[in-house]
C-alpha cells in the first residue's frame, strides 16, 4: 500500500517518523520515545541475546539516558553507570539488586533521613534487615560484620554534620569480607572525591544535586564495575526506576559545567565557614575544610576539595535556629542542595524530620543546627546575609 492510498489518519501518524536523513548532532538529542523499531525477528533475537546495540523499550534503556550515563561513568572513573528517577530510586534499586530477604545491611547511623526511613521502615517488611552503627564502629568495620551481612552503606561527608570517615579503610574491610560497599557521594560530588579509586564497590549519588546543578532535575546515579552494576540494571528494568529522557538531557547538559561549578562552590563555602567560625554568635561550625573540624585530616587525605555544604549550630536551640532561618534574605529557604542558588534548611525539619531524640543523638544532630548549601553568588553578599540574619 503506497502512502497516497493510505487514509488521512494513517498518513499523519506515520509520515516523518524514524530516520530523517543522516544527521550527526553535536549534542545527543532527546529520544522521547517509549519504544524502538526493529526490521526483523532476527534483530529482536539478537537484542535479547545481547548481540545488538539496538534499543527495545525506554524502560530498558534509551540513547539520551545512556549518553548521560556515560558522562557519570567518566566522572566516577567507572566501567559502567546507571541513572534513576531520583536518588531514593537509586538507593532502593541498588539494595534490591544486591540484597535478598534474610540478609543484612550495615548502615552508618549518621545518614540521610530518606535512606534511614527506606531501610528502617520499608525494606524491613521484605525481610531485609539493617543494623545502624555509629562513627566509632565504622572506624573499625571488622567488628560490625555478621554472618548475614551483604552490604555496608555509608556517607562521607555525612549529611548534615559533615563528619568524614576513612573511605579506603572501610572499603578494604568490606572487600576482605565479601561485603558490597556503597558510598553515598552526594555531598562531595565526583569532582571533590573519587570513591571507586578509594576502593568502594559502588558510588551512589543524588544527581539532583551537584551533577545537575540547576535545581530543575530530580535524578539518582550509581557507578561501578560492570559486574556489580549488572544486578542493579536488572532490578531497574523490573522496577521501572530509570530516568526519563528529557531530564536525562538536562542532566547531561549540567554535567558539562560541573567541574567549574564545584570549584566555585568550594571557594564560597570556605569563605562562609571561615566567617561563621570566628563569629561569637555561632556555637559550632561543621566544615571539613576547617582545621578545627575533627575529621579534617581524613578529608584532606581523600578529598581534592571540601564541598559546598556548611553546617553550624546555634546553641542547640531550635528557637534560635528558626529565628535565623526566618531572617535570611539572599539564602533561599528550601530543601535540597547543589544548585547555583544558596539554600538554607533546618535538618530537624527536613532531612532528619521524624527522627527520634535517640536517633538524632546517635547521628550527632542537634535541634539548633542550620544547614547551608552555598551557591555561586558573590561570597561577600553571602557573608553579609548571614551576618544580618544572625542579628
């Protein structure tokens, strides 16, 4: 049947679709399609048997997403990387790809609140148990492994206290025990810290943050060896947690400037931390770039930059922290981090909301803590805003 003899509805659906000439784009376009066309049954068979570079269905993989994944792999120095619809989607998919019912996860008790609730409130219902351990125990990982331990999940720097742990030491202990080590590298970014080079099995991060950098994409990422990423990719196909092509395109664009942006984040955060550290109105400042930080030596050894996150304490008083929070003008009162804009949040009302007093104490968090995501504005303007908000 020729195009001329087909009905109007048929022609408008099929005309102009598929290949149009042989373009060679400078940037990978957005392949906003759910499915891909094959020429024969033999081509589908080749795809199913892993002998084809073609695509079948966007839930399995998409050229725009793969392009962005290749950038993540390059940043992390990894054989393979995967993207997800959020950082929490990445966390859940990694766990379900590697941990089975009856097995155990060891997790740092000082951890992002969403991770804690996923492990403690949801996955436990499916027979995956989690044992939370403090910083002292993490410093001696050989003492925390049990016969059912399958994975150790940790952060460094930790949200929101910015404590740091010896990544190489923990990764080596996990490798010796056959335990999969996963580091949430969101706060540092691959620009400031290379978990895989330090021996970690899987480097995870919320790509919403520094990788994207513009507060307009929600995404998660994991990178590692092909062997360890493969079970996660299988789980992602079944769970459907892959990132959509459109945000993948925006994420890839953001990653092209991540090195430049993180350099400015680092410099601005150091200026802010130094100002707060000398201010008598502030009881404590937590920033690994300061010599006064308890883990400064560890951070200096394993980080090339100290990041854009600063946490400080106003005497443990939520009333004082709230008053400061309400007075800022340039810093925006918003959750999340890693964007060009400077943000302020109160951990007990955001990332650690719902934690018990015991969980807060175990994580080293007080109700007077303020968390700053230091953006790319002029450092002098940021310091001036903090000064006036402190009253």
